[in-house]
C-alpha cells in the first residue's frame, strides 16, 4: 500500500501544513458547534419561558379575574362579590384577652373571583384532553399581642363655687376683708404664693358654707384605631389539584428538594420564599387554623411563580373557608391546533371568564433572553453559512497554496506514470484525513468552548411585561410593579447531532475545497507542471 | 529497426502575439541501444524535443512512432502507461518527492507493486551506487546522491528508453563523470536506448550519436 505510506509521509513530514489546515478547519467546526449549541440553548430557554403554561401541562387558563381598570364597570352583583371576597374584618377581642399573643390569617381572592368547582366538570370532553382545578389566594397574615381596646379617665375632685345671693356676696366680701386683714397682720403679702394659701385658709374660717367639692368618678371610653406591635405580612398560597398528574399549578417535576404531596395538610414552598424565610423540608408551618408539614421545595417557572406556598386543594379550600370553590382552571386541549377552538368553547361555558392561552402569555415576555434568542434565530442561518463559507475558503486557499507548492511533484509523478485518478486519489485521501483531523480538533475545541461557557453561568433576563388579560394572574401576586423580571440560566447541552454537524463541516469543507484544487492539479499536463518551475 | 521515429515533428508555443517554433519539422530515427546526446544553446528546443519523444508533451503536428505506435495520437491513459513502462525520466533538478525517502521515491515509480518492492528498490539503488542512506529524505542527500536516486527511479520499471534532461547540469565535474558512467554502463551493459540532453563535453565523448539543435531544428548530426 504505497499510497498509504505516501499519505503518512506527506501528513507527518509536512506537519506544519497539516497542523495549519486542520486547525483552520477545526476553528470553523468549533464555531459551528458553539453557535448551534448556544442557539439551541437559547431556543430551549426561550421555549421554557415563552410557553410556561405548557410547562404546567396547560395551554389555557380560565379565571374570573376582574381588572382594576374595570372596577367601575362591574355590575352590582360582581362588585358585592368582589368586596366580600376581599373584606378584612378583624375583631381582635375575640382572639383572646388583651396582652395575649395571636396570629391571624385572612384569605383574599383579590381580583380572581372564585367559582363553583362543579362548573369545571361541564367542559367539552372532545376539545379538552385534561384539566386541573386551582385556588390561588392572597394571605394577609397578622401576628402580635392583642391590644387593650379601652382607655381610662379619672374625673372629679375639684373645688367649685356655687352661684351666690346678694347676702352671700356681702358675707363673702366681709370674710375676704377680714381674711386679708388677718394675712397682712401676719406680715404676709396676700398676692404672694404663701399669702394666697393663708388667704384660702382664712376664707374657709370666715365663710365656711360658701364652697363644696365634687365627688370623684372613673369613666371608661372606647378609643379610635389600635396602635400596637401587630405585624402584617402578605403572601400567596395556591391549592393544587392532586387528582391530576400531568397538569396543575405545580407538578412533581418542579420539586427540587424533598417530595411532592402524598397526603393532606402538607405544603410545598417556593424556593425563593423558602430562602427568604429560612424554611426547610420537614419544618412545620401554621396557616389559618392548620399546622402544615413542609414536604418539598419547588422552583416554579416564571409564569408559575404564582404562589409562595402550595397546598393540596382540599386543604386550602378548608382553611380559607372556600369549600368546593376554585378560581383557576388549567386546561389542556386535545391537540395544539384546537387551542383556539377550545378557548372559544370555554368562553361560552364561563360567561365573563378570562381565557388566557399560552400564545397570549408568550407575547408578554421580553428581556435579554428573548432578544438574544430572536437575534440568534434571525442570524443563525446567515452566521452558519458565513462560517461554513469561511471554512471552505480557508481550507480551499490552504489546499491551493499547498497543491501549488507541489506542482513539480505532481508533474513528476505524472511523468513517471501516475494517472490522473491515482494523483486525485492521493490528494483526496490527504484532504479526507485533514478533514477528519480538523473535525476531531474542532469537536474538542467546541466541547471545551461549551464547557467554559457553561462554567460562567450565563444568565439572561426575562421580563413579563404590562399586565394584560391573563397577566392579572401574575401581577396580583407579584407586587404592584409593572413587570416581573427573572433570570434564566443558559444551559448549553452537548448534542451529539450538533457535534456531528460541526465535524462534518470540517470533513466536507476539506474534501470539497481541497478537492477542487486537487482535481485541477490532477488534470494538469505533466509538461505544464514541469515547465512551470523552469 | 528504429525504436523511435519522428515524422515532421513540430511544436509551437504562443508567447504574446509571437509564435515560437520550439521544435520545427524534425524527422529522426533512433535505433534500439543508441546513446544519443542532444546539444545546443539554451532555448533551442532540445528539452521540448525530448519531452515530445517521451510522451510528456504533445506535438502541434507530426508523428512520434514508438514501437510502431504513434504516441501523438493515443489517449492520455495509454500514454501514461507507456511513460511508465517504456520510458525512464531523469531531470536536471532530480525532481524527487521531498517528503519521501530515497527508497520511497524509487518505490513511487513502481508500476506493479509487489511484496518484493523494497528488495527490488534496494538492488536498483545499489546498481547506481547508492547502497547507504536509502532511508534519508532528499534534503539530507547530496546532489550526486539525489541524482542516483532519480536514475534508480527511472530504471525501476526496466524501461527500454532513458530520457535524461541535463542530468549533470547541477553537479560538479567529478560527480557528473560518475553519473555519465552510470548512463554509459546502462547503454553498454543493459542495451538501453539513452537520449541525453546536455551541455557536457564529456557526454559527447561517450555518445554513439550526436545531435546539435538550433531554433528547433537538428542542424548537425
């Protein structure tokens, strides 16, 4: 196998050329691998954020949310309902005696009014593949000491003078004169402090019936707003339909520590809230009148960051006094194409309900992730073509330079009897091996690049924009800010298909670009090849 | 009987608007075992003439009959085979493949590879006086050694005709003498037909025929 010996000699003894061509190809290959992998990572990150409802097995959310803007247009019945669902009336005196410690949780529906859960059973089974009920409530938690709700006033004890007759007035004047005289006789000035006291004493002596003292009395009176050490705090709880596995406000897949529900009186805590409050799996939490066991910590996706605490639906319904009532219905339609139709059928079933589809929620999302993903989606094609072209040009140019340097060699081989085909085979094999070398190096470089990028934990921001139809759902629980921003970590996966594509770029690039130069060289007439050097 | 015969052999080149007659209407018969030396000033067409004879180049007109076959008219693949089997080429610049060793360079020319390739190559190299340094790359060999390798390569398929284009052009006189002796030996002992293009005086002395070219024509024989 002389051609293999020649191939080995050519690649090893011209190692500089071998290295430069294969490195050039490797660069292109690595760039393709990195670009496609990043783009895939962006796409999947974008998908996980843009289609959050799908992440909870849902493509439609049905709720009776009333927006703050529509408050004025509410009919009387809805207004009354809205007010009763959000009324906080606290009679602290019923919680114990003044000075006792107390905690009080009030459950409010906010803008998401509740409805009978049996409505859910009426959904069109032909359009709806699956559905889950949910109850999302805002909790106002109060704790502190029961204040004294009364204040004490002490009155009376003053000496007052009565209305006098002419006779009494005369007696008074005489008594006054005699008292003054007596005081002066003692050498005191009646206007001084000491003089006034002496004068009072003298007056009592000379006019004993002219004054009286009121009886002492105690009054108790209710006071205005209580001001004590009571702390108020708000958080969100969600009741999860445990009857469904693949659909619900939170799914077992989102639990990062501990377990999913396996009984009642259990609670799964949102990781962010758990961190803020120092809650761990196994802790006990008191909510309303129930003590709940923390069974898991969950990391819900952006759109599912609805609640701080997740409870079994029945438990929450019982604690909040909303037996058999829900305020969210998560719906999965039979297939992706019928989402719109399903939405329309649900609108008929729930007059006045808000039907939010995943496409609508997706429109509300913005941020660097979306920009980056859109940018990549837009340019990935062009970038890849440019890189592939660059790889071809680099490989082609290097091959042309290398082949041109070997013109005499090729001419000599042809003169001593090498046919076009044998020359071509030799050059093709060289290009093929260079391509494989470039592919191997490129795959290595690409994988290292992905490894390094992953090590830097690139985080992209995602914002949920102005609340719109379904955004009430989010906004209500996420404070009053206009948008909610969260970070999504870019996780670049090692995809064997991408690696294969990247490697192929080097091989095909080398064979095609190098092949062109080789083909031309193989067809060169020996005398031309020999003459070109003379 | 002539091993090569040319009839009205011409080769013209275009250089700008000028047409250059490198080989001009040459009729020549070369007998088997002839040792022909072709001399002439630079650019007289002797190298082109030799390339035409060896089937490396194609004539503009005329015939080149090798063993009764007009090689001017045969297809490229047949010509390639003919070059490999009938002709052995020796160039002024040795034209060795720089990445191959002396041994491998000779091996590169073997028409039919077999298990005995290496032995065959070593004995051929030995024949031309290169029994050592066979595993060296051309860059590690002297000019004389490189030309010996080139001669061995020309001989490896045991061709009938050796075409040597100024093989001593880059060599000192002592080495040139050694190379010419090898060629002389090939002619005398192996009855090879040798066509040698040269400027060397020594070569003329050992030649059986002498051709002088000028402006593409043979002006003296």
